[in-house]
């Protein structure tokens, strides 16, 4: 069975991230990072055009991701905050799942 565009986009971002981590070539890492940014940018466009911002789950998912990203930025500066970041992302994932159920 064929995967959906969303599944393929998610897999592509994961695979590119793995390649970025594994490659020793600065040139290849730069190319992969650019490709990753382009795919992520297109994903943002799709979400912004397709998902109704008026849904309460949209607001909840957005706020949960905002909190997780804020925590991740702090974690970059202080590695002991990684566990807290994981919890925030888990909450964000729960909210995203709720949103996905609402729009599907």
C-alpha cells in the first residue's frame, strides 16, 4: 500500500536528518540541510493552507509546539533540560494527534 504524502514527507525529514548526522562531508551536509529546510518549508505551507485555524485543536497543537520549541531552545543551552523538552514534545505530539483526528 502506498504511503500518503504526509507519511512520505515525515520519512523524508527523518531520513535527511539521519544523513546529516552520518555524513562527514561538509558539502553534502550543507546540501542536505538546504533540502531539509525546503521540505520543511513546503510542509508548513501545506499545513497552513489545509488545516482550519479556527479549530480549538489547532490552537492547542500550536501552543503545545510553541512550548516544546521554547524548551528545546533552552535545552540547546543547557543539556539538563532535554528531559523537560521530551515531555513538552510528547504533549505537543498528543495535541497534534488530536488535531489530526479532528481534520481526518
